[in-house]
C-alpha cells in the first residue's frame, strides 16, 4: 500500500471537493431561494477563469488577477440576472432549463469571439508554484493546499453569512416564503440579484482557482456542471450543508476511485479485466453513489425544511 | 364502515391529531366540524394515506388501512373529493370522469384502442355526470367550468370510482347559496346508497344533512353524537363561542 | 376535411419530406437527401421524447443516450463483422433487435431510479445518468473511445433493402418515422396514454382515484427510449460514424429544444421542431461562424414568448382563419 499516494490522492480529492463545493453552494443557493435551475452556472465558472487569466496578464500578478476577477464575476452575474433571468423565476423548470441552455451556447460563443478558440494559461507566482513539505517528507503542491484552505474559509464565511447576518436571515426566509419577504418591505428583486451575484462570485472563484491547474478553455464549465448537479442532488437541493458534505464525498470518491480502482479490481480479477473495466467503472462511481443515495433518501442527504 | 382509533400525529412540537377516536356508521352522512386549525386537514391526510399517523389505527370496512399507500385506498373503496378543486383542467369534463372510471376498470396497459371511444368507460362516466347534473357540460374543457361546476365535477369523479365511502373535503367551499343547494340535493340523493364522511364549515348544510357529527377541536374529538345533541352539548358551545365561522 | 392552414402545413411538410430524394436527384444535389435524412432521424428521436416530455410531462434530459446505444450496436457489430469476419454481426435486423433490447433495459434501470423523484431532481438525475454512459463510451478504448468508430459498411438487411444507397436509407428513415408517428398516435389515445396524460395534468389526483402512476410512467419511459434506440441505429448508418458525442448531454438538450420548438404534446410537433431546428442551424451557420451567438438568445426568446411552439402558432393561425371564414360565409348568406 503506497501511503504517499494515498495521502496525495486524498488531498487531491479534498481539493476537487472544495471546487465542487464552491460551485454547488452557489447553484443550490440560487435554486433554494429563487427556485431557478441554472444550467449556465458552469459558464460563470468559465468566466471566472477567463477574467482571472486576462487580469493576471494585465497586472502581471496572479493574486491581483484573482482579486479583480471575483467582483468582475459578481458584476457579470448580476447583469446576466437582470437582463436574462428575471423573467424565468415564474416559469416552470423546463423553460428554465431551455433558456439557460441557450445561455450556455451564447456564452461559449461569446468567449470564443473575445478570447479566441485556443485555451489560455494562468501562470502562478513562484511562491505558489512549488510544493510544500508535509509530514514524513511527503511533498504536496502548494497551490492545491491554498485551494483547500480558501475553500474551507469560504465555507466558514458562508456559514456565518447564512446563520448570523441579516442577509442570511433574508436568504433563509426568502427560501420559504417569498410573499412574506416582500410584504416586510424587502425588495425581492434586489435580494435575488444579490444572491445570484453571490453565487456567481463563488463560481468564479472556483473557476479562477481551477484555471492554473486545468486549462482555461471554452466549455470548461459544462463538464464540471454535471458533477455539480450530482453533488447537489446527493446533498439535497437547497441545502448548503448538504452541498458541503456531498461535494467532499464526491470529490474523494471520484479521485480515490480513479487512482485505486484498477488496483482494487486487480485483487479480485485478472489484470487484463481490471485494466479494461477500471476506467469505465471509475467514471461511473459518482453516479452509482448518487443512485445509491437516492434509493435510500430520494430527497438527498440533507433536504432543507424537511421537504 | 370507518373506525378511527386513538390516532396521533404531530409535526414537530405541534400536536395536530390528539388521541382521536370516532366511528362512522354504514350508510350515514357523518360530518366533521371544528374551528379553523382543529386538525381537519391532517385527519384527511391520514385517512387518504398522504400523511402517516404516528400511532393509532384506521379500520375501513373491517380492514386496517393504516399503512396502505394512496393509490390503493381507492381500491379499498375510499374515495375523496378535494377542498380546492383538483381536477384535470386541460381535459374535457367527460374525460375527467372517464379517467376515474378507467382507474377501476382493470389495468390500463392497453396501448392500441382509442379510450375516448370505449363505451365501457364513456357510458358510466356520462351517467355519473348526470348524477351531479353536469351532463350538458360533458364536452367542455374542465378548466372552463364555473367554480360550482368544479365542485360538482369533484363529486362525480369521486363517485365514478364506485366507493364504499365518500370523503368530502369542504364541498361547499366558495359557493353561493344557490350552488350550495345544488350540492346538498346531490348529497341527499346519495343518502343510504353510500356512506359519506363530510368535512364542512357551513353549519346549515351540516345540520341539514348529517346523521351524526364529530366535533374536532385542537386535534381532539370533543364530542360525537346526533345533530340535536351536538347543538346542546356544552363543550361544543364553549369551543365555538366567539368563533366567527358559524354561518348564520 | 377542413382545409385549415395548420392541416395544410402539416400535409405539405410530410409530402415534402416524402419527395426530397426525388427532387434532390432531379436537381443533382444529393447533399439535400443527406441533410433531410438527418432531420428524419432526429424527428424520430423527438417523437419518442415527446411521448414522455410532451404528453407525460417528464423532463428527461438524458434522452440522447438511447441514440448512443442504438448507434453503438451498429458500430460494434459492424466493427466485428469487418475486422473479425463475424459477418452476422453486421446484420441490420440483429442490430435493431439488440438496440431495442439494450435501450429498453437502460430505460428500465434509469427510469426505475429517476421516476422516484420529481421536478428538478428528475431533470438532474436523467442528465447525470446519460452523462455517465457517455463517459463509459469515452473510456471504452476497445470501441473507439473518444475518437469513435468508423463504419466501413452499413447494416445488412439480408437483401430486403440495400441501405448503402442513400435514397434507400432515406426511405427507410421515412417509413420508420411514419410508423413511430402512428404508434405515437395510437399510444396517446389509448387507455395507457390517458394515464400518462392524466399524470402530467394532475398527478396527485391520478393517485387519489387509484392509479399506480409510477409503473405507467416507467413503461412510457422504456417505450420512448426504445424508439429512440432505433433512431440511433439509423443515425449510425447515416453518418457511417459512431462516437460518444452522439449521446452527450447537449444532444439531449437539442432533442428537448426540437420537441418544445415544434410544440409539446402535439403529434406532428416533434417533426416540425426537428426540421425547423436543423434548418435554422444550417442557415445560421452559413451566415456566420459564431451562429450560436444568435441561436442561444433565440432559444431564450422562443421559450419566453412562443409557449406553444410552432404548432401553437399554427393553432392560433387556425383560429384566426376560422373566424375570418365564418364571417365570409355569413356575408354570402
């Protein structure tokens, strides 16, 4: 048993899970409060990466690039919300799916128009580019540790936001009773725009952190969107806590599964069988997990408000 | 016909059904009345199977139906109408009732024959519509009917499943005096042929129709008796004092 | 028969589709036969989706997966026939049978799990499962993986029809489309169809009157998947190429768009929608490289404003027409 590999992959799993959490939190928040299923959430992730790439190039610093990209994403998200999404809140889910699907097509082309069809790179500063020594002489990429740290910090801040602040209270209340909230004199439109902006910022953050380790390219949002959907289904649509737990679970199972499944299968079957079956089964793992959880709890692990 | 025994249901800290017991005699029109929030909706939910009781039993025609899923209760002979008209708005009135007939005409894994031409379904459907006075509206899209006609359709659909007992959830809801009279007549015609459990706010209707009345307050049955006795029951009067829902 | 605009439109459309190869041959533009052939195949897919989406209200976002299954039955069979000399594996009848069997099984499994959920969950789960199978195909190196398989021959139908000829394939597609339309028509008017439609209209009521909704929806789901699987067989033969992208979730999205565009829950809507969608795609991509820039927002607008799809607009046209005709008749009298 290669313990180094196990530790490394476990950390990778956490890191992937954190990225998923940032996406899932936004998506589940938007769904829970505005009842809007937004397929274009992956596009916001993509915009985060592209904005960061551009700002990093302009300022020469990844840190500055990242700091600028987040509000840019938030603003971008709010503009999209105001122009295109407002009419969808009262529509049924099929309409929302179709409309946001149309938005994906648009954003992909939009990015191609402005940034060209070739992917971009986001260069990391020296301090983040190396690896850090953990215990027992095991080294792990510094940047990935940063992702994990940032993610945990954001999770904590989100928790504080939702449970301690007035905005958080409105978010929680808005989820259960829209009319009451507007009756209290709160501007629903404004609240929704802010919430969407928040979701966009989270997605953008995920995108800009993923950018340096994966390629920044058109359509990068779609693949991770599907996994994000799996995460919120497992966690319970509308629940941030569920999103956190499910994201880490999915991240770990997917990463560890892909690394170790060939070996695990190799214990029971011949190497030939293991080698051919492993890739196929690894890709299915998280979906099998989803099916399993739904069989026992059809509303996910932590359905909000005991729906 | 129906025996509810020591039924309990809470939602968190709220005790919606509190040790409720009563019996409905076969052929009776048995009314359940009570102020708002008395737990009538929760009771209906438990009778229809949409809500699972915490404890207690529900015996229907001798059978314990406590765990039986919603779609099978109809097979047992329990049919319900909805308080807020819950019909198939985009289908014709005839189709609405025909579907109810179809539900009890064997399985529906028939893929070829045109169901709108099956006399086995259409004829009983039009008869049930006639029973509630809607036969002239058969070909109209149900969504176009008036509110009162919706309530009539509700009853027709419930009848079309050939039930042993009809559970009527506030059939008079939102109806003017003339429309209410129409429904009362329909129900009077059904007396003795069917057992009816009637949840209602309209006291005139209740005292006109009911053979027996159960009064529900805060989830608890405070009295079950014949109408005259209920009128004089001290506990009932106390519960309704200051209660605005008593229609004069 | 009343000569309403809508009926005339549909008749012209179907007749038009019927004579495409003849016209294409006459004008020596075989490209059009191929283009319309593709429309026919996607129409079949849309007709099958309409059964569950349009009539049943089940928003399945993974319907393209059956196109994939059907396609791969052809791809795998033909590959073995050509490379390993196992000739009977290229047999069209066998491939269609396998496509039916595996599509049905897949529909059964996916449906059994997904149909226990509702609303957004259902959409997301069907999406997730189809993507899962997409990745299985991508990871399957033996059968092409990401690059896919080229077909060196089309399915062999024992001499009954020779679909190596593009026109013959076109007519095979056309006949199967007509058959699926007819099947669709019988299905939705049958008792079974009434249950499915009733469940879309008011599921709670269906349960209250005694229908075990789940099993009917599952059967509908399986039937829809199976018909789409057959479309997959045709698709592989058409393009002579099989790769995982045929079941990518965006293809499922395309099918939904076609069905909605044509008019949900109408018999010919899917055909209208598929034709319109592909025409639009052809037309726009001819104008600009960035056609999706316009297509995307167009989609959003259609969703927001044209609720009943093209068929809905035709129905509106009908109403306007009958109002005007009645007036004319009265004037004559």
